[in-house]
């Protein structure tokens, strides 16, 4: 959650440097006027270095990052792109924008893509799998990469919630062919609005860069107005002001993830005293960003009762159970592209629906009030059964 909690002097100082030394707010050109200040370019280099990735491209949002990555992998009309039923609506929006058909899998007890269902959803038209590390818990990447390889499919990791998390010591977003990040105001690090695409392959990186900038290839031998192009594009550029904020936020990322993980462990310990809850599964080798702590109540009614009791202590839940309609594909009847594929959309993902309906997600912040854990315990004790100590 807390990039926004830590917006302060460091971010301001980077923006001030930009204004004092350069005043050029556009990432390209104006080389003679900018006194060597290239905020977006530096942010990309530092981000790629941090994540140990080959290529990084900053863009205007996490949704744009997905759209750009899909173009980078050559996706268009007639292709099918598979993603999961539990994700933010943006993942499916990006597939629709690329003119591909979204195909949806169930999630399993990790609340991430169910590899068994993934296999069943692959057709000769499938080109890409977008796996989402929902709420900072890594997906079962070993299983998914194996399936992708066997079927010759590309993988995009939607790492909107997974920025700074790892899987078997590799940063999330660097395992598949491309990784996308969101720096919107609710994400682990923020630039107000913004996103990033990481990619492995030089030609994919070049395609992404051109697509996000009206097709500009930024040919070093040509002035920008005569620039070469080899495909259509759009404008998903990041501005220098966002780049400046991103440089400061990246420095705070390890601290944020560390603090979130401490909170996560405290919540896990606290929840262990109740008998009628079970925990969201984490795949082996997971290093979570701990963006939220999810547990399963015994029933949908009990999950709702938990939310009510938490609200009475001024603790809100995150997405689950209250904001399900923005995060569960079975509710997106407003999307004709989904309805075309799934006329019975509201009952099409029964396994996911059953899991999500009894899930409770506790938000994790860096600046937590001292009495937070006590309030949490007081609230949950009213709904859940304690273990009997003998
Ligand atoms: C936030 C989010 C996005 C979109 O990011 P924006 O920067 O808000 O466009 C995409 N996918 C997931 C899973 C998200 O949570």
C-alpha cells in the first residue's frame, strides 16, 4: 500500500532538482536546455538495475504498461490472451484494448492463477498468459512457466501489487517475457500515476518503446521530427516530473517491503489463535511484498461479519470482501468482449467465487497506529472462535 504514506522531502527534492537545473518536463529532446537532467531515463536505469532486468520502459500507468507489453509481444486481432478471474479490471481492459480476446482462468488457494485450469483454457489461438501476483503474493511461476514453455506461449507478469517481491530469489516481473508495474496512488511505490514495463528480449523492448511513443524509434541519426517508424503506436509516455518522484520512491522500496512483511507476520501470528480461519496459500519460494493479509473465513456471512466488526474499530478491509466487483471477472457484465465469450459470466468461475466470497483482506500500512493490533484482535474476537487452551 504505502508509497503514498512516504511522499515527502526526498520526492520534493528530486522535483526541485528538475525545476532548478532543467525545467524540461518532457523525456525526449531539448538536450541543449536540460543540463544533463534525464529523470525518466535515470528512473528506468535504476529500476532495471534494482530488479536485475535487461530492459525497462517507464509509461503513464500500470494499465498502459500491460497494453504496451501486449504490443511488444505482437498481440492483436484474432489472438487469445489468458488471465485470471481475480485481478483488477485493468488487466482485462488492456487485453480488450489490444483487440485480443480475454480468456479467464480460475484461481486456486493462492488466490492466483490455477495452473490446472490454465492448461484447460489453452487453444490454438492462445498467444500470451498474463499472470497476476495478486496483493503481493507470487503466483506459482514454476508451474506456469512450464506450461507456457510446453505450449510455446509468452508470459507477462502483472506485477502491480508485486513490486519488490521475489520468487525463488528472482524479483517478480523478471521471470516471464515481460513484467508490468503500476505506480498509481494505491501501489507499493507511487509516482501519482505511472507504470513500468520490464522485458528480456531486445526486440520486444524496442517494440514497446516505439509503441508507447507514437511509433517513434528514436533513431539517434535523425532529429525527432524526422524519426523513423515501423508500426503504429500511441502515447503512453511518462513525464519528467513522474520520473523524478519515481527515483525517490525507488529508494524507499526495500524499507516499505520490509515494514509490510513485519506487519504481515504479526497479523499471521494473531490470526493463528482462531480456529475457524485458514490462510491464503503461498507457493514455495515466495517472498511476498505483503501488501495485504488475506485469510479465509468459514462462510461468506462470517467474512462480512468480520468486515462489520473491523469497521466498528475503524479498520477497513482491502478489496475483499467489499470491492469484489472491481476485482472479480464474474461481475464484469459491463464488458461486451467478456460477455461474448462467457454468456453465463456470473456463474462461469464458481471456484474463484467460492474462495473470494469468504476471503477477508486486511490492509497493511507502513505507518500503523500503536494500538492497531489490539483493535484488530478486539474486532475479530467478536466474530471468530478462539482456540481453547488446555
Ligand atoms: C492497479 C492495477 C493495475 C493498473 O494500474 P494503473 O496504474 O492504476 O493503471 C493493473 N493490474 C492490477 C492487478 C492492478 O492492481
